[in-house]
C-alpha cells in the first residue's frame, strides 16, 4: 500500500470529534442532570446577589452610624449657650451608636471622658475613661495610664490618693530613666530621656505641688516647687533637647499676661517661705 493510500485510509477511519464528545461520560452526565445544573446556577447567582446587597446595606448603615456619631459628639461637646437637654440626648444617642459600632470606642471614649470631666461629671466619665485605660494598658503605656488614673482621682476629689499615685509615678519614671540611661554610653547619659517623654514627667511634677497645696502640706509643697524649678530652669546648658523644647511649651502654656510659669513658681516658693508656720 502506497503512502498516499495509507494516509487516506487513516483519515477516513478517524472518528468524528463531535461523536466522541457525545459519547463521553461527562457529556452524558451533563445532559442527564441539565435541569439540576441550571437551577443550581440560578441559585448561586441569586445568593451572590443577596450577599452583595447585604454587604452594600451594611456599608451604608456603617457610614450612617459614623456620620451620626460625629454629629452627636459635636452636639454633646458644644459649649456656650448650648441646650443641656440636647447635649444629654446626644450623649445617649452616641452611646447607642458605640454599642453597635465598638470599633468607634477607641475614637470617642477618651474624648467623651474629657468632656464629662470638663462639665464636672466625673462619675459619668468613669466608664469611658476606664475603657480607654483598659486599652492603653494592653499597649504597654502603663505610666500614662497611671497619670490618667490620678486625673480621675482628682476629678472625684480624692486628692490624697491622687498625690500618692503622682509621687509613685514620679519614682517610676525616674527609675525607668535610670535603668535606660545606664545602658547608654557615658557621654550620652546627660541627654538621654529614654522611652518616657519629658511632657509626662513635667506635667506630673507640676501636679504634685498643686496637690500638696490642696491638702495644706506647705513643707512638702515647697520641696516640690523647688525640685520643679531646679529641673526646668537650672543647668539649662546640660538639658536634653527634648527638655528644652518641653520647657518652652510649658512656658507658653502656663503664661498669663506678663506672668510666666517660672515667675509663678518663684513667687509661690517665696510665699511659702515667708509663711509663719514655715519660719517657726
């Protein structure tokens, strides 16, 4: 048989492709279960549509809640001649939103607590402040948490406990700094402040003599003012850049007319020293 006849015979004997597909088991199964496949496909598309609509609706509800929370907080925090009943209702509405959207607690809890403290409502502020402190305690911000705890004690007029906590915080900060500075080269120990910022430390140093004054502890108050005065305003050439910047910030923050923080501290020191109970 010649090559031409062999090729022709092979071509003639090759089965048709369509016949092969029709005889395939998979095709027969599709034909047999065609209706089921069709209904399953329709069901799948319907489910996709439902999931999409639910997701879209949830996104719309979330956006509405975020907008409502902002509006209610602005109403609640409004000062001046604002309607107190409207502010109270705004806080109630905001609490409802926070229950539905716990992810907003991190944004609003501290702000609400601060506003309530300003409005002289420390007991109402406590739950919001405690939630904030609970979160910060999980972020290794224990020193800042202690400062905030002392603030709440002051708000509830527990001055003795606040003073005890503030003195404890001062010792903790100094211990932390000493431990951190000991790990640094000798030439850097004078300027090192470690992981504890100067702002927290100085705020706490100012708070201590004010609490001593509130409690009538003149001797301790004098000692605290003198320590603060020395820390901020003496040996400035050896101070860290952060402390110099902090001193400028506090001078601007606490200045009143021509009276600076330094003037106030020096005046208070002289006032205590001239008191009869100190001289006797």
